[in-house]
């Protein structure tokens, strides 16, 4: 949220370099990845038949390796339409406020069989989904910081 605030309304939608998303597109991607989390974390669960944190390190290794380029699934591709910085900030803030009490109320050791993670991680536990949200946000915050530096 602090990084989004660092952009001016003018540079929020500015392309920093070839083949890059704008900060607005990165924020839109983050929003799209977090929008359904409260519903997912309140969906059907099953008892986990492995260590509930078995995928945590792998998730960290993949999403916190800033040297690797990833391709977002189609449903998370951001719009090319210009975005208003304050509107995007408010939308992300609203989603985060909605998911926090859910995370605090659920058993993070349970698994979510109806929502396997795209890209090979498979069925995740609540703890692993929360780790993903955290690492994904860190990854794209770093990306926006790089964009900000390029635009300076």
C-alpha cells in the first residue's frame, strides 16, 4: 500500500520500460489475485493428510525469487485501461480488510480441495494460501519499486 502511494497519478499508468506492466497493472493484478480470498478461505475444507506447512518453503522459493519472470494465469492478467491510483488503493485496502478477520477465524491447518493452486502446487492449506498471498504481494511490491525507480 505504501508503494502504491509513492506513485503520482500521472506515473501510476506510465510504462516504465519495454515489455513491462505499469504500476497500475501490477496493482490490478494484485487486486485480482486477492478478490476471492475471503470466499475461498470460507469454502469447504478437509483434514490435511500431510504437514500443513509442507508447501510453505516452496511457495516462498518461487514467489520471492525476483530473478525469475512468471506468466500470470489469464484470469489474473490486468486490464490495459488506465486506473486511478486512489481507487485502486481503496479497492486493495477493502479486500485486505475483508480477508483479515477470515484468516483470524479459520483453522489454517485444513486444506481446500475445491481450489487447487494453478501452476502445480496443487491443494493448499489455509496456512499455504496465506503464505502465497503474502509472498505474492511482496513479489509485486518489489516489481512496483523497480517501476518507480525506472520512472524517476
